[in-house]
């Protein structure tokens, strides 16, 4: 299956009402400012993986907002937005928090702690050759492949995820991994799961 960038963008926009309701009811947000890519400030924020700003009672925070159609009790982390040359949002995000929406719940965590764990503990165990291998084996396709990584002496099953993209006559691969929430718990990454 080919991943169409603009179709995905439409789906993300369609879920804003659900997300905004969550921010207001669960986080008691006073104001929501979504970043519009068509403005100078919005483009700069989005290039730093900041999708919106929330004004809370005592502070203003930036949020990277993600959405998945299915809940596999894991977290997707984008390693390459355009393999092999452009790193994904996990490497460059400047957002204070990550809000990851599933159909019935939301994963919420401080993003810098996840990025630090990703860079220092996880990424060194994920060779680029793994992604080159699935691109070679499944050209122009979206697919997944299971792998095992060892973190702090414990073995975990993760999924390599390849998304083949086609938009405006251009083709590219987005590559990432999905990691079970257990990896985060075992490595003392604090997060909350909210029911929608």
C-alpha cells in the first residue's frame, strides 16, 4: 500500500475536534493555538515538530501531536522522514510534550526524556542496514518487520516500519520503529495514558 501524504494530512485535520476536547477536558487547557504551516511562525514551529501550543493555568507548553488508526500498545518513533538522508521527527523535535492519539486513548509524555532515551539507549542498537534490507526486499511498498533489541540487558521485540510515500510525482520512504510501552516503563520513562 502506498502512503499518500495529503490523504494523511486530511485525516489528521479531521481529528482536531477530538484532540481539542481532550486538551480542554483532561488537561484543563485554557487556550489552544494550532500552528498553521502557511504562516511564517507556524511553519517554523512545525519544522521543529511543534503542532500546537497549550496555555495551562501556570504555563504555556508546546506539543507534538501524532495519531494512529490502531492501538498496538506501542509507540511509533520516526527515524527517517526521507530515508536515508533526512532524519525523522524523533531526532529533531523541540516540543515539550508528545500527545499520541489512538482510537480510544491518548499517550502523553514529556518529549525530551523520550528523545534522550532514543538517542542514547535505543538508536545505537538499530543499524541502518536493517532499513536498507527492508527497502531492498520490499521496493515501493509499505511493510513491517520484527526485530529484537537488547536494552540494559533485557530483550525486546520491536517493529521496523517502512512507509512508501507518493506525492506530487515524488516517491520516498519514511522509516521508523514501534516500541512496546514496556521498554519505556523498564527504563523509567514517565508517561500517562488517558482514556478518550
